């Protein structure tokens, strides 16, 4: 469907023409009419499906039609991260190019006092649209800088990510300041129980739009190295020495590991940088600028950049750790092969992660190509589900219990119990006899 078939405002359509946007994505086609009709909505769709436009276009169109007060905050868009808030703000500038008198302000933490003052001024001057992270918006509400009593649109973008980051109470606190007539729109990449519960709390008879998580693009070549943890850096060193890596994002499971990987890469004389939540906003902005501009070749990051960040020329995504679930895998490797380019996704699978990676392959519907380890790194683990030592399955416990039962003789249970109790009593007496310190 074309955008000009959706009853959007002419000023919005002019901006879309300038941006060469003609055809809707499926999520836009299904969501825009419902939002224009004033319905609460929950949309489930992965990153890269166009959901930012799915809510921004109809909201801006309605505000520009003049049915909302000029001296009030008409729309609040909640974002889990500063980076996504910045991206939404940039989209707002593009879509709202021909809209007179409709301003926006991005409100997010990690900045100096000067930035906070700018946000305060923007809120008090009557920005129509506020794009905010939860903690920062609560700060402005508490200080009396943001009045949401006449709010018309409340949008939660990447709601699952916000709950994962512990923002549930913040969202409920913010929602207590909005009027009951406010139209609430929620987007999430997944639909766990906690999202359903939040939707029941905030939304009124919502329309549900669900798009199945799509498989990775065909132009992403996916490979995996089955290895031990201490072989991972050797694999990376081999790939760089053979010029197989350029314009790379390496995802790791924790900020501590990000720092360790980045330090190791620097020792290999690789031009790299790190991105994680320990950096303040100015440091994160600078690092993202360096990576986008090519001043840094390799970005080592936590999942903070897995969603909502568009960098078109990423050639390779590497999973230093196997993602927790299939959807996270799709989100991560979806950073490459954009804008009709080819891309490569490399996953390093250590022994204990084999079972998780097999689940990802089951979701994909095919086996990911396994690469042999480089010479000199030793043997790789066998690619089959592994039992973690000391944590056998139910059948293992049952078998051992049966064997113990076979070794016991009738009438031994009482004696065995008494024998077990005796050492514990002796230990307690010995500990009580210790001199006091």
C-alpha cells in the first residue's frame, strides 16, 4: 500500500515524497489507520520493520490538523536508551519538515547541566512532542518542568527492552500523570507475559498488530566457530590477520567482557572502540560518531546498540557470546547487510552454549555453517548438546537415586539418618568452642 492511500496530512506526504518513501511496510500499513482512528494499539514487530514511522506519521498528521492545544505537551514517546531517543528525534525532524509550529525536544540522561537546562527550556516553551528516557522524564516531572495533564498520545517504543532494563515502575509512575483520555501506543519486539500485563494496565481495549519475527536477510552469510572460551581471541586474531574482518560490530554479553575484548584487540593493534553503559552520553556520542565516520574500524558493544541503531555499512557482526534467544540473534546480525549490501555474521559458540545455538538453528530452520578452527588452536568441542558438570538432567538424578536405593538394605534408613545427623552436631559444638574475636 502507498502512503498517499492512508489519509495522512498533506504536509506529511510532502515530507515522505522528499525522502522518497512511497510504499508502506506491513507494520505501517496495519498500524497507521488504527492510530488515525484514535485506537489504543500494541504492535509486536522486530527492529527494522519501520515501526518508528508507524506511530510518528499518524501522530504528527493529527497534531498538524489542529485538533490539539498549541500550549501543551501533546505527545510523549518513551525510549529505553539515549541512542534510540536520538534516532527518533532525527526521524521526527525528517517527517515534520513541513509542519509549522510543531516542535520536539529529546530528553535523556548522561549529560552535563547545560543539556538539562536546554531540555527544561524546551519543555517550558511548549514542545508538542517529547522523546524521553524514563528516568530523565521523571526528573523533569518532579521538578515541575513537564506537565502531562493534557497529553493526547503516550508511546512506549521497545517496551520489552524497557522492562528488561528495570523501567517498569518508572513507566507506571509516568503514566499516573497522564489523563485517562490519552491514546496509548505500545511497540515491542517480543510479547512475554510481563508485556501483556503492562498492556492490560495501560491500554484501553487495544488493537493488536503482530508480525512474526522474520528470518535474517538472505544476503547475510552466517557462520559459526565451535570452540572453547580460551580459543575465541585466537579466532579473532586469525580473521584479522587474513583480512577477513572490516567494519565490524562485536557483541558481548556484559560490559566487563566488552572492556576485556577491547583491551585485547588493542594489544593486537586493531583500531577499535567500546560501547557500554559505563560511558557517559558525550563519550557514547563520540564513539558512535567515530565508528560511523570510519575513524574506528571495530566497535565492541553490549546489546545497547543491537536495536534501533542504523549504520548502513556494517560488513560483519560477530557474536562473541551466543545471544540468549533467537530474536536477540536476529536483532544483532540485522545490523549488517543493510541498504542492499551483503554482510557476514560470525558466532563463537563455546561448549556450554551449544544447546542455545541449536535452538537458534531450530528457529532459523536450517543449520548455520560451521567453520574449522584455525591451525594451532587445538581441538574444538563436539557439536552436540552438553550436560553441564554437576547439573545432570532429571533422568540422571533418577538413575542415581535408584542405584542408591538398590545399595540400601531394609531397615538401614533410620541408621543412615542418625549417622548423618551426628557429624553436624559435633561440628556445631566445635564451632561454639572457638574463641570469640
